[in-house]
């Protein structure tokens, strides 16, 4: 019995195998095996060459439910609501609020007499209120004292500390008022007058810094002191 050798490279045999494979595996993009293009991965054989599994091409029909995510509008609405809430929250905490400077009282008054003039050292107390949710840095504090619209003394304070968020603190400062006016010196040194009330106008200027910007607060107040002796007791500022 003779054996007939079949050459695997015979084009007729290869064509038959390809036709048999195409009958089992429809062409790429065909519907019910009719029409379509050649599969770009398997080259029309219906099989993936070994070692090329990572080059698979997935074909998903247009009516696949995976192409139509569910509750898309709900997810978009929730995302917009969360973004709006976070924006409002950031604006609420970072929106600049007021920082107030309020004169409180006169702590003490020291009077020094000389032959030609009179030196008055006034110690006052003010209240600083920070309504922000961030700390406030106090840059500079200036005080000017005027008597009868004449500048008689001033003080500049630069070593103040920062003011914590949502807090209130009291600060004490001194200002010297040298009185050289002859009439005022006579009035304050007179022994015939029992009460030597001297009205002093104080102009307060506070420079602060917070949220990357600077701000200036001004306050003007009037207070009375006894310039005849060291007898002025602490009293509220009017």
C-alpha cells in the first residue's frame, strides 16, 4: 500500500483550510456571515496567532448597554452640587470680614512740671476684634495727640503681634504730650482752680495685613484728663 505525501505548502490545501475556517468563524464586521471586512487581527483565518493575544480587537455593537451609562444626569447633578457647595464653603471662610479698633479707657496719666513746659504721659487701652477666619498681622500702630487742634505728641508702635482668627484682644499703649503753650501751662499749674480738665483728641491709625492684602483702620476719640496733678483715675473713653 503506497503512501501519498501531501505538501503543507500546497496552495489548494491552504485555500481549503482557510475556506473551512471562514465557514466556522464569520468575517469581521459581518452580520450572519454575509458581507463584511477582513479581521485586522486574525487576517481572516478566525484564529489569533500565538503570542499576539494582547493585540485583540473588541467589537461592541452600537446597541450594547455598556455604551449607554445609567443615571448620567444624576451623576452630573451631584457633581455640580458638590462643586457649588465647596465653592460656597471656601467663600464663606475666606471672605474678608471687618477688623475693628475700639478705644476702651484711660489707664493712667502722669504729669511732670518744669519751669517752661509740662509733660503729660497718657496710658490708654484699646480693643482689637478680628471677625475673620484667618489670622491678622498687625503691621504698624500710630497714635497722634492734639490739644486745641494743635499736634502735641505722637507715638509709633511696630512690635505688635498678630491677632488670631475670630478673637478679641486688648492692647495698651503710651503717648507723651509735651505742653509748651503758656496759657495751658498757667491753667494747669494754677492752684486756684480745683479741677484742671484738659480735653485731648487722639487719632489712632492701625495698619493690618491678611489674605495677601493690607488694610488701614482709623479711629478718632476724645478724652479728658486732669493736667493739674497725678490724680486722674482710670475712666472709660467717651
